[in-house]
């Protein structure tokens, strides 16, 4: 809410230019890290750990599975009727 005579405070990510810089830096660091994975020698215990980008794919799939489990299994268990506390 804006009061008369008091300028509204401007935050860092209110400017689209700052948000664009942040996204570019995130994507650049992602590209650098994914590129470095091809240069680093892995000491794998299992053969599939040597596949390129295995850990990135594994982390993404694990995150998606966690979201789906939370949405379709845990939410119905924890959900209460709308008038539960009345």
C-alpha cells in the first residue's frame, strides 16, 4: 500500500534487467558445470554412474517423484474437510 508523500521501496528484483542478469548467470553456471562433468574422472561403484549427466537426470527424476508423491499420496492423507475446525 502506497502512502502519500512516501516513495514506495524498490527491491532488487523489481527491475527486469536484474532478473535477466540472474537467469543468464544461472544458465551460464549450469552450462559450465555440465561441461565440466565430461572432464572429471568419476570413481563409480556401479556402471550407470559413469553415464554422462547421470546425477543431473537422477536428481531431476527424484525431485519430480517427490512432488508427485506429495501431491497424490500424502495430500489426500493429510487433507481435512473445509469445516474441520468449526
